C-alpha cells in the first residue's frame, strides 16, 4: 500500500514502459522503469516508433561483445525531444528527431580524427552501447540526432534510420552509375528499400528473393549474365550461401556489396575475383548526416518502407515476426498505442 510507504527522499520520478533483454539469450521483459534524465550533451526523446532490425539479435543473443544487461534494444528510433541536457543549444524541445545505428562517436580515435565517424573505433550503437528505442523515453547524445521531415510519419521514418540509410548509403557509394544493372539480393526489411532506392537512382534493377519459387525456376546467375552481368549486387539477405551462389552474376569490375549481417564465411575463390577484376565490399550504415540525406531523399522521391506495426507490449511477438522473414516488410514498434 502506498500509504504505508511514505517516501523519505524526493518524490519518485515518473515511470515509463520499456522492453528489455535481461541477459544474453534471454526473453523480452516488459517492465516499468524510472524515466531517464539526459546528461550534458544529451537529450531525452519521447519515443513514438522504433523499427525492429535483424541486428537487434546482437543484443537479444549477446553476440556483440561487452553488452551490459539488462539492455533495451532498438536503433531505428523516432520521437520528439522532451528534455535537453546541459549545454545543448542547437536542438529544442518539441523537435521531431530520430536516432539510427550511428549512436555517437568518440571524436578521438584515428578514424574520427579523419572525420570518418562511420568507422569510429568506439562507435556507440543505441540498443547495444546504451538503451535503445524499445522504450517510451530514451536518452541520446546530440551527435546521434537526425531531424525528421514533417512529411514522414513516425513509423515510416523509423526504418529509414537503419534499413533505409544502409541501403541508400551503400548504393550511392557502390560506384554504380545510372543505367547500370544492379541486383538486390533479398526482399525483406533492407531489400524492399534497396529496390526502391535503386530504382530512383536510375539503375536497371533486378530483385532476387532468397529461396523464392521464381528463383527455383530461373537461374539468377544466368539471368544477370544475360543482362551483361551486374555492376553491383546489393546483398541484403543475411545468407552467406545466397551471396556466394550469386557472385558469378557480377559483370566485369562488378562489386558484391555486403550489408546482410551473418557470421558464416562467404565462399568465393580467387579465380572468381580475378576474372573480371571483381570485388567484395562490406558496408555499415552511415553517420546521422547520411541519415538526414536518406530522409530527405525519401521525402523527395516518395520512397517509403512498407511496415507492420506492433505495440511495445508485444515486442517479443514483433521480434519473432521479424526473425520469421515473413514480415512485409519492416516490423515497427509503436510506444503509445
Ligand atoms: Zn539495423
């Protein structure tokens, strides 16, 4: 009974709901926590929506080193600033913002000193380095913030902050030119956005589902070679086997751009690389400025994620749906429904 436990200290802070992982490999728990306060250089966001990404498995299963538990996953976060920490002057209360995979850099490592924040040695990732977006309020450092354009809804903007930026940024740095053949391997959360961006970039786009019925009928390597070979294969499916099997669909100087996260080795032999001077490159998301570009480009061209929404309380169900590969196409949590 509240009356029998009169507080002796300050009045208890307001509470909020979070979906947390208690330990590596643990199940989601919906718990009440005290609302966090933003420290210097940080803001508190009232979270509206958070996308559910395959990389959330790194937190769920503990496969990223050094995660402290319990941990709240989520790095496709959209909300409204509701409290500013000390020293924050260029953001304001009520402003719509997002936070993606790039959750802050150290500004001191060799990459950061070169301005290559994307490759910061001590990159902070929401949901891994600190509590992410599967909660009603989240604290983030200002260098991680992205302004969200009015024309995008919260749930639409969220997946653009990881699935969107990763495909957009990988493609625009892939070297493919307008008119080039670009194959997108995997038609899921990343792939369905990659296909849209590739179309808007003016590529000749070939979408290749993994294990789909059509793939069984047509040999995708032959199909790509009939087109002269792909300049770029954007490999979004988290399957090293699917990537390896498709490699010979690349044309001369073609590039396998790897963004689907998996720990299995690729199987490509040196002759496959040498003939046609073909390359393999990995790509990780981008900076908040890159996210800003992604959102602006989406606003300009009408690229939008297709989403299925789940309330925060059903985080476990939403995560299972994402893992099933059957979602069409990105699962998004909403915090206040
Ligand atoms: Zn992600």
